[in-house]
């Protein structure tokens, strides 16, 4: 999310929703299941199968990017709130 196109109120709302997602047990279960699947597939990949390993890496990076974007939205909202409070 680029903060340039959003008002402070919208950035705060998005951050709060992102925090709700990150704290949601269903999201946690889904995220954990995908991580577990990636790990299982990694260890089951035969030596020398670099294309398979590269695909696993891409999937893992994409998953990490989603998590990172959600987390960044939370942090950005928290920073705006702290600034507005004069902290």
C-alpha cells in the first residue's frame, strides 16, 4: 500500500484492518498451513531439482511479502496515531 494516495484516516483504517487480519486465528492457521506445505515440499525435493526449489522460493517470498505488507500497514498506522498524539 502506498500512503501517497490515502488520507491519514484511511491509512489508520487500513492499518487497523491489517492488524485484525494478522491477529485472526483463521489467517494464522492458513498462513501456518502454507508455511508447513512449503517446508514439506522443500525437504521432499530431490537433489538437483533447482527449478522446483526456485518455485518454492518464489512462493515463500510471495507469502512473506503479503505478511510484510500487512505488518507495514499496521506500523504505519501506529506511527500516525503516535504522531497525532504528540508522542
